[in-house]
C-alpha cells in the first residue's frame, strides 16, 4: 500500500540539512515587509524574460512512499546559451565575508527547485544561484553552482532517503491513530445533561467548516465535550489535527487529563503541551547567562532530528515532564523541542499566543496544515482583552534617550538614530502642550522609517558586540521596535487608534487595538473550524462582535446541569461604587464577619481591586472574626498559588476565608468541589477601572451604534462576576451560598446578565 507524503520544499530540506545552533532572536528577526522589499529589489533585475515566484510541484516514489513535493521558486531566467538559472533570495545582516560559501540548507532548497525544473523541462544542466542581500546596505552577494540533471536526481533521492525514516514513522502512527479513533468510546459512563448536544454541535461545526460560539455552564464538561468530537473528526479525516488553546495553566492541565483518559480507553495520538520558555529553560535553571553559553542551544539542529524521532516513536502524550526528559537525553532546548514536536503532533495544547499573537505564533505551520486544523479556544471570553494586547504595541521615549547616551562612543550610527527617534518624541511632547493625552485614527507612519533604520543599526551593533548583559537594554528596545513595526503593518483605522501620553519627561506612543475582531477573524479564516467556548459568553452578540464571528457561524447555549436547590443566592444591596466604598467599608466587613462566624466552612470573597480588598480586610481583621485568613497577592509563584488552594480542604477544623480579586488567578479555572468551598462572596459588579483606553473603547463603540459603556465596562465586568461565582457549584452533589454584594445586581443591565439559576 502506497503512503502519500505531502510536504513543501522548505520544511523537507530544513529537516535534513539544517545544522548548527539556535541563533539569538535579533539574528533571525526579519520582517515580512522587509523580505518582500528585498525580493522585489532582486527580481526587478531579472528583465522581461525572467519568471518570479514560480510555483513548482513534483511526485517522487520511494519504496512504499509517494512524496508530493511543492514550493515556490523566487526567480528563473535563461541566459543566451540556453542555461536555466534558479535563484533563491535570502536577506541577511552579516557581511559577504561571513556568508562564505553560503548555508547548506539554502543550497538544498534551491537545488530541490532545480531538480523539479530539470525533470519537468528535461534539462541536462541547471545553474543554481543564491542571492544574499544585506539588509542595511542592500549589497547583493551572488553564489552559483552548475548541476547536471543526474546530480540533482541523486541529491533529491538522497534527501528523501534521509527524510524517509521520519515519514515512515509518521505514516505508521497515522494508521494506528485512525484505527484507535474509530473504536474510541466516550470516556465516561454516560453524558451529562447537555453534554451530548454540545459534543454534537462541535462535530457538526467541524464537518461544515464553520465556527461555533458555545456558552456551556460550569459542570457541563466543556473540555471533553470539545476534545472528543474534534478527535472523532480527525479519525473521520474531516480534520488532521487540533490545537487546544487557553489563557490559563490550570485549563491546560484539564486538557492533558482528558487526553490521558482517552488514551486509557485505547486512543493512540501524539499530543504535545507547549510550556512557556521561562518555565522550562535549562540555561537559566542551571545558572547559565543565556543562549551564548547554553549547551542545549549550541548545536541544537545537529541533534534535534534524532530527539524528535526518538520521542515520537516511544511517546504519545508529551507533557512538560516528558519533554524535559527527552531534552536532557539528547541535550536540546526543551522549549524548542516542544515547538518542533508540535508541528508533527495531532494535538497541541498551548497558550493563545501561539495561534493569534503575530510575534510568537507558530510561523512554520503551512497554509495547508492550518486548513486541516481545528482550534478549540477554551475560556474564550479571555480572548477579547488578550486580543487587544496582542494587536497593540507601544514605545517609550526614555529607552531611546538612554541608548543615545550609552552608545555615543561605542556606536555612533546607533547613537545617532536613537537620538533622532528621541527628537521625534520631543516634537510629540511639544505638540501636546498641556494635554496629558492626544489621539488620532491614523498609524504614526512618520516614525516608521526611523524605526526601520534603528533595527538595522541595532542588528549591526548586536552582531559586533554579541548577546551579553551589556546589550540587554538594546535587545529589549530592538524587540519593542520590531513589535511596533509589525503592528504597524496590521494597523487598521476601523480597529486601531494611535495615542500619545506624557508623564513628566516620559512620552509614550501607543498603537492601541480597540476592536480585535478584525485580526481575530483574519487569523481564524486560515483554520478549518474554530470552537469558542466558555461558561460565560453572555451576551452572545457582544462576544460574536468582539471575537470576529461570520454570519454563518453557529451559537449554542447549554443550560446548567445543576438544580436551583443546590445554590442559595443572596443579594445584599450595599453600594460598592468607588465614591461610596469608604462609607460602606465597615458595614461590608461586619457582613463578612457575621457570615463566617455563623456558618463554619470555607469561603472565597472576591473584590474588584487589590486596594479595595486590602481596605476591607483591614476592617474585617479588626473585628477579630473566628476564621483563618488567606490573601491573594498581586504576584504569586506557582507554589504559593498551590498552597493557597490546598488550604481549602473539606473538613478543616476552623473556618477559612480567602480574600481574592475578580479576574485573577483564583476566579477562573479553579475547581474546589464538594465541601472544599462553602460560599462565595462577590463584592461589586467588576467594572474595569476608568482609564484612557477604556474611554477610547467606549467612544469607539458608541460611534458604531452600540452601547459603548456596556462594551467597555459592563460586559467585561459582569464576566468577572460570573466567572468568580462559577467556582462554587462544580458537581451534582455540591451545595453552597452565593452572596452578591451591590445594589446594582437588582438593576438592569446587571440583573439581566445574571444566569437563570442565580435569579429568584
């Protein structure tokens, strides 16, 4: 039986010929706009007979494999003697002397194009050319080799022979995977209320290649209700892979547990979890100063193929522990290993960033891979503000003033361009006069050329001085500039606004994404289906608007599987508005003290801000209530978070009261089932603090015919309320008290947004 392997030229040759170390970020940070400019610069010299961006495709059989290889050649032309030249264009920051004979992987890419052309056009010889273009000077360095048709045939077959073991492993895995999915049962004894309906909607959505917005209350079993039908879709070849993306570490653990449960029922599937670099980096953990002296990144590409083949052959579910074990075994960076494994895996569990953030998304995913991938977006309500952050960027004047001074004697060109940017900020400050903030709808294009020149000067300096502690501020500013330019290319006047703020001598220039829906929609279009799900997607019209829904995308709302009798709801009409907090603080503290003194148990009280929480806590402690107290801190390590939650045990001898903030680490994704939690107290309606950006959001949506105040404040605030209240009832056996403290809970629109089971 012949197995078909579809693969683009670039990943094929990178797998076989890529070698050496992982380079520092500034060495490989090439903008798409810059790459396009450099390609056009070279291609303009081809003349009328030259061909540009030529799509090539070939089929090559090898044993039981049929490789279908395709790619896009930068340029072709035939000289007067009839010899065809294949040109591969690469931009670079290094000098012609450092380029030497060119990189082997670049030659391999060009030679594979040469092989395809020699076969299709029956050519006896082909000239292979690499054109390196220096990014700052524009100087071109051309390297060429002439290869016969037979030489190119041998090269292509040798390349495929080296790739074949990896392809055969994946092909065998795919057969086992599909067979295991075909007979995979639902991993629980039965479906919960609403769960079959939810899973069916997910399966139907994937089949129709549209998107779904699903509100499924706590207790529905959202993780398994999305993963199970998505995996069934893979087995039926409706999709080829899935990505389970989320904003919280704890929900990633839920996805891992669900895959583990299905594996115990016979599922054979490659799943990998991508853990943040700063958590898994061996270099910093072992006292290294970074990549320059890191044994795990030096020579990484010389060892990674063996590591990937070993891990994917012997493992299926690759969580952090598995990744770290194989990284140690093969002396490779665990973070980079997880990224490389993700491109070959059937299921990827990761943060939103790896899909939506233009700075860190998985860029080596091909368009075809995306089109066969299902996105499962957990806790999708978080994607609104995360989207705003991902598609926004800012620069600060002080950074450029510091660089101007620091490099005055070390690098005059860098100091000069940093000074020019600093002068630009000074002009902005003069334009502002007495205003603290000014805004405009257009992108700040007048600074882009200065920033592009800065990146070139910074790269030159970094190449000369290395990635050391002395260049830390330059690196930080360099990446901020790269991010700013990247967002500048995405800037859309319907969804972005530019504003300038001044604070003393500091000036901040920010491109702010008011409405992330356009960028989220554009990203989602590349995937087969996107399943957005959360316990709190109300009102659904707001979330459809903000997450970029198309007209033919589906909605579904699953009713709560719990009965009203499980939940005792009290609304206390005490004002917690900012202007009333000092007046009502003592009454609120007495209310909390009375509750915990009367009814023993474990309580969580959620507040809209840390300062308000601390003020009420001070008054509460003065009353000397009969309770142990835990307090959420603004910055807590994982061990501290775990200790906080572990204190909520079902049979504590004394009452325990935890003070926390809405929208924080303990108000979402926390599962304190049974008697681990007796009551939840929610203080206030969770409105975000009034500020310049929130006001820009309000004004923008008011102009668009929406309720700007609701879009900017009410809906995000009430989502925090609903999430915090969802910590209380987690199973059919749970009972508890939910106390809502604020008179606005009795008024619209707040009362309308309460779920039915919270209303009497």
